C-alpha cells in the first residue's frame, strides 16, 4: 500500500469536518487544523488506534495524543514498556520516537464536540483499512475505546456483533490480535474507570504477545 492511501493531509471528504477545521484556522491560525498523520514506526508490529484528534492536543500539535490530557498516560506507558524513547510528548519537534509502535486514529480530523458521525467514521475507514494491511503477521492492534474497536472491525470487514468490546478483551483477526482498552481520556482516568494499572496490563499483554 502506498503512503497516500494510508493518509491524505489534503482530504476534505467530510464536508462538516472540513468546514469546522476551516473555521478553527481563523480562530487558531497557529494550530495544525488539518488531518493528523499517524505517528511512529512505519514497520511497527504494535498499532494503537484512538478515536480522533483532540481540539487542543493533536489538532494543535499535528501529532496524535500530543498536548492534551489523554496523551499523558499513553506516552508514559509507551516509555515504561520500551515503545518510546521519552515519557512525554510535548510537540511534534520534541525528538520523541516510537519503537516498534505506531499511533493512528479511526477519524483523522477533529470533529465538533469530539463526536464524529457514523458516516464520517465510515468515510475515514478506508485509510485505517489500508494501514492495517501494512501490518506484519502476528502484529497487535490496541483499540482505545469502543469506537476505535468497531472501526478496526469495519476495516477488516467483520461483523461488529461477533467481537464484543471490553477492557483487556482479546480477539484474533486475520493473523493479527486486537486488544481492547478503555480510552485514556480525562473522564475515564479521573473517574477511575481506567486506572494506570489497568492500562499497563493491556500493554504488558501486548508486549507478551509480540514476544
């Protein structure tokens, strides 16, 4: 698969999202305000799938989970388990590198209220499908939240009802393994729906599967 099939920074296929980013560009001209490219090792065997860029995080910085609360636990965890050279992601120019790991999103553009529509998720799914096809056999996909989980299943052409989402649930998919985790959002971490220990358990399991 060619890189332009996996990501297109000029994509404007979703009119609502494109016009929203146009408006934000006027309000925050220093922000990225475009589709956010997957970040990390292009040959990675661990792919992390989030939902969509955050307003003052990835949409501002141009790097997934960078500059917002959700990225704090994620990058600390990646560092702890040897998937990153630093424990903190500050900006796209901070020298952080991922090792055998890549981060992508089910929807590449920031949606209003962080809620993409079903049609927007489906429209963006071709990019995710192309990315999944680049993974080597035995790779692990961590889905952060049920929307990411469902997007992965759609990308594989699977029935959503056949694979139930649940924290630490594990599913075999076309030579790869899908691991589910609650999203590392501010809401989930502050309400303790997702604890640091729970999140670490997912990545510990991923590391074991990859070894």
